[in-house]
C-alpha cells in the first residue's frame, strides 16, 4: 500500500484529495495535512466582507468530509520536506507541526510515496509596513475571518455616513508585486453597491489603487474580449465599469507604506503620492509557505526544490531569459518536480517560470507589475490532472499521464458588482488560454471565440449558483464527481 501525502487543503489540494480518495480508497492511503480545520470557498469571502454572507456559508469542517473517503486528515502545518529520506534508510518524509488544540505544537514525521505540495500562498503583509488587519491599518478578504473584520469596519463607516460624515474607501493591491487583483476588483464594486443600498453613496469617495500598468491587466498581460459582437480591450472594459460607478483609479502604483489614515505610494514614473483613507482593503503580495528541504545527509537543499519566493519548482523552464524570449512551452504541464519525480506542486504553490504581464521597474528601480494569477479554475484543473497522474503511476505508469498547462487552459471569472437577486449584477469574463499564445492566435494572443466579457444580472445569478455548486461538490455530496471543476 502506497501513501500519498497532500500538503494543503485549499482549492487545488482539496481537488487532489477528493479525486484520489475516490479512486484509491481501500488500495492506498491518502493523507491531507492542513493547518486549517475548515475549507473556505474563497471567492465568496467578498460577500462575507459586505455582510451578505456569514462565515458558516463559505466554510465547512474538513475532517467529516475526508472521513467519507477514508482520507487521513491531520490539522498541522508542514515544516520541512526530506525527499531522499534519511541516512538511516528512512523513506522520503515530511516533518509537520500540529495546530489543533489537542496536539498544539507537537511535531512528527510522515513518510510518503508521493507528495503533493498544495500549500497555497503565504499572505506576505510584512512586505509593506502597515499593511494588513493584524499588525497594520488595512483590511483583507483573503480569509473568512479577515472578511468578517472587513465587514465590521465597513458597517461602522456606513453608520457614520448615515450621520452625515464623509468617508474615503481605498481598495486594490498593497505592494508593487501583488497578484489577485480580481478579488479587490470585485470588492470595490460591492462596496459601491452597499453604499447605494444604504443611501449614502454621495458621501463616499471610492478609489482603486493597483500595480497594473493599465486597468484590466489582472496579471495576464491585459486581455482583449468579445463584447456585444465587437472586440474591445480589458482596459476599456474595466474603465467603463469604474467610470459608470464614480470610482477613481490610480494604476502603476507600488504601496510602500501605510500609516493610520494615509497610504504612501510610488508610481512607475518615479513620483510619490499620499492617499488619505478611512477604510482600505489592500490585497497583500503572495509568497510560498516557509518550507525547508533537506537531503539524506541533512544538508539544506531548499534552493533546489524552491524558487527564491518560496514557490516549488516544477516542470517549467526557469532559465533566465528576456521577457520577449519566453514561450508558452516554458510553462509547466505536469507539475512534477524535475529532481524528485514523486513530488508535485499545484495551485499557487508552484513557481511560475516568468510573469505574464511585462515586468517593469519605476524610475527609482522599484518593481511595479502584477505577478501571474493561479487561483480558481486553474488550481482545480491542475489538482485533478495531478491526481489522475498519480493514480496512473500507482497503477504502473512510468511518468505523469495528464497535463494542465496554463498556456493550454481557459479560465472564467465572475465578479459580482451587487448582491441582490433582482438588482445585482456581475462582470463575467472568460479567457482562453490564460497565458497568451501569439503563435496560435497572432492578433490578440487568445481565441476570441472563447474570450469574452459581459455585465448583467445573469452573471450575478451565475456567481450565486457557482457558490452553491462548488461547495456542494467540495462537501462530496451525491454526484459530486460528475460536476465540472
């Protein structure tokens, strides 16, 4: 009997676990290690952050779900990976530290035949002084608990506005190297709708601040979309949404410091600015989990397994090249580590080979450009592909059998801009492929028959439906495996 250890239980890790749990139950052992007792459908944290959903509606306990599949769930965080085992003949193993109250702080080793790193991002609030809800002055919607606190602050601001006070709301990215602009993009529109519903929109100033070169970049190098029968670019699409709602925007910005009520930023042209605020929700930069790696002799091989940002190296081409020389073939397909073939990494945990948006530096030498997005649909697709490959390798395949390159897959984003079933709306956008391919699609880099954007009530219904479908699927309800990921 083989043992497959999965580090992390987010969208990608949970996808690996549920499929492998279904396919190898009773034949092999699946172990999931996650510091969190609950699974969180992160896209709906936006609604928690405006008070339209509760934490209970976007989370559930993992242990009962994994019990259905016979998956061994351990509430712990991974400390180190030992892909060669030890000098005493130990099998490859990971060292973990428990985070549950019963075994808090206890460590143990867990050996494995296959290891999947799906640890997701480390929210690096510390990269910007004053950033974040714990040690800083800004809010976050990256976790359900963060979103609850954001809503509390939002409601306090609305209460003050109902007394005639003015408030400035700033939403966007909190560092020049952030990704995940989409979450902030969605949140600012929901704040706008909240203020309108409360009858205080005229007293609120909404400002978007982002490291994107232009609005609508989203870390994907911009995008052209088909809308209403014609082709437009993401910049026009995003600017029209903001202009229609009276939202101001600042792009090409690196937030380098936050103090109470003031955001300090640098622009690509080298100039500096200050932005007063009453409420701010800024997405932090992401880094890899603080995992170490050691060889059989105990020597540190962290730099062999991981890129400097802490994300794990996989079957991508990490050779330094000029941005213009990168190719879609340089992106990973199987997510297998090139040094240790029984080690995989999926979701945000894998190291991208290069940015999708052109990297830029300010006149002062500060990097200001989005890093590649790897969340949502791509994470689930990668997870299922790796689960399938491991299943086949357990059955005798010599190498991974399934691929899921971001240069060959599409993605859909449904960003709500209001929550009412009859008055809500959403901006719906699909892109194919995520990484543009100018050889196959020389004009725009993407298939315009599969890349489009629309705004309307139907998109909001779709967003609401997807919330329930994905949580139903993640809970392993009847028929879950036939539902699309």
